[in-house]
C-alpha cells in the first residue's frame, strides 16, 4: 500500500474532498433546494412553494360560485364536525362588506388573516373615498396581498383560493376568483377545491346567460350535488343581491335539495348501461 509523505498509510475513513462530494451528488439532490425558498425560481421556471399552496387548495372543501342576472350565489360543502363543537364558530362564507361576500378553499387560518386584512381595506376605502368598495376592487386587493407573499423572504404563500361575489359600479353582479399566486379572474360560474373539475365541467354544459335568482340558485346547488351528498347539513349557501346578503337555513335548503337530487336516476341509468 502506498505511503503518504508523512510515512503513514492514508486512512480508509478519510472523507473525500468537498469538490468531489459535490460532483457525486445526484441531479435530484441538487434540484431539491428550489422548493425550500419562496424567492428562488427552479431552472424550468417554477416557484414550488406556490405550487404546493395550490395543492393545499385542491385538498380543500368543494366551493362554487354562480353569477346570475341580478345576483351571485356562493355555495360550499361543509365537513362533518364533532358532535360537541359549536358550528356557529365555523364559517366558510364570510361577509366582506354590505354587498360583498367571500368563500374559500384551503387553510382556514390563512383565510381568517386574509379576510381581516380585506375588511380593514374596505373600511379604509369607505373612509377615504366616502363610497362603498366594488367587488373588483376587493378582488384586486386580495390578489395583490396574496402576490406579495410570493416574492419576499421569510414568508410563505397563503394556502387558499377565494371566490368573491358582489356588484360593480354599474350595479351589475360580478364573481371573481383569486389564487395563491396572486392572479384574479372574473367568472360566470366556477368551482375551487376538491373535485372542482367535475363541477366546472357540469357548469360548462348547463350555464345559461341572464338567469334569474331561482335558476342561479338551482344551478349552483346542482353543481355541488355532483360531488356532495344532498343534505342541508352538508351545504352552506349565501345569496348576494343589491339588497344585501342572505344565508339560507337548513329548513329552506332541505326541500330544494331533495327536489334537485337525481342520485337515484343516475344509479338506475348505470344499471341499464351494464
């Protein structure tokens, strides 16, 4: 065995030079660092933390919004709660201003913080402009706030997407969606959260322009029933009109859901096809 200059044999346990160790690392190990920093793009142009936040949204409860001729309907699937929990403290559809409501899919704690920021902005807008904020102003503020948390060190993106319903300066209903990346879009009808693609596909087939309030409500509920059990305990609905916000009670929802529920018909058709 060859001797070193000091006259002793080199130890087999000696660690390799740092440069060699770096060269021996697999490409996957080198790439894994890009998902730890929110301010660093991966070589293929991704911000992984934003994409992980979108994944948190996809695992959230199914949430739908439909715009009618003179109203906006927001509906959301409610999870089963512990028997002893007071359900009044759990809300998925939140009031932002007199004629503006917001619902979300994703992390409840993140939604609480973002909604508080938005409510303060609405009060500030009223104080400075002496007028009620429009729904597009609110959606733009939410998107701007979410985007701020995608390019600063020491923070993480908000793990929620929101649906914001309300009215514009012309008194026409509008529905907006925001996401963790900070983008926002206006929609006629859309869904976010778990199984949202199934609901959006249903809306694309059934949506009609200028629906009245009853037709808009029925379409929103039918879309939610595509992926949810028909029960007033499982669904929360808020109607937004120029006269304000109205939350539907279980007593109002149950007969309507039973009328719209076509699960038995679907099962019968599947049996016929087999």
